C-alpha cells in the first residue's frame, strides 16, 4: 500500500515537472515576439516562470551575447530532476 502511494506521488511530481517544462518553453518562445503585457495568459506565464528565472539568475550569470539562458538552464535542471526521480521510483 505504501508502495502504491509513493508511486502515485512520484507520478504526480513527474507530471508537474513535465508541464512546467512546457510552460518555460512557451514563455521563452513568447518572449521572442513581444506579446501584449496586459494579456492574462502572458501575465500568468510571467508569474509562473519569473520566480524560477530570478532564482537561476541570482546564482548564475545567464545573459550571453544579449540572449538570456535562464530558461535553458532551468529546463536542463528539470530534465536532471525528472531523470533522477524516475530512477528512484521505477
């Protein structure tokens, strides 16, 4: 019974990581086209991603050649975390 509970928790956490990776990708692509900042979807994406970007930027210089690499660093960190959790759970 405990095994099933842990398995379910790992599955939910892995799904959240998967969805957050897509949120980061969509946010990064939208930043290339300068969307309307008053659009509710753009505001939601900004609120979901900016705290994580700020955390990465605090410890790693992310601007290289005028391009911000914080989304890429964050995606790599999430891929590492996802792989690590999968190896633990399954």
